[in-house]
């Protein structure tokens, strides 16, 4: 299982919600995964996105998070 952990940092609040939505909408991942990622970015409680065995989807999300300067960690299960 692949899990992308997205901790909350104050800087996340400063990122335009429109730019996050645009970046996530361009990804070839499920709508549920996009919604989980969006919620994780802006939620005060750290969260993440489970990808099962979908390594390509996890890599796409990681790439988008890097472009948006949002911290993340990949693990086999949720760290939170």
C-alpha cells in the first residue's frame, strides 16, 4: 500500500485554493483521492491519501505537491 502523508503547516493556508484545485484536477487519480488530498492540505489535523498499489497516482500527487511547495511523506500506511 502507498500512502502520501500531508502534514498541516501554516504556509498551506497561504496557497490559493484555486491553484490547488487546478493542480489536482489535472491529475489522473480518482475524484475521491483528489478530494482527500485537498482536505489534507487545508485541514489542521494531519491527513493523507491512500493509493493502494497505484504507484503512478502517488507519483503524480507528489509531483503536484512539490510544485505547490506542500510538504509530504510517502509511507506504507498512514502516519497519523
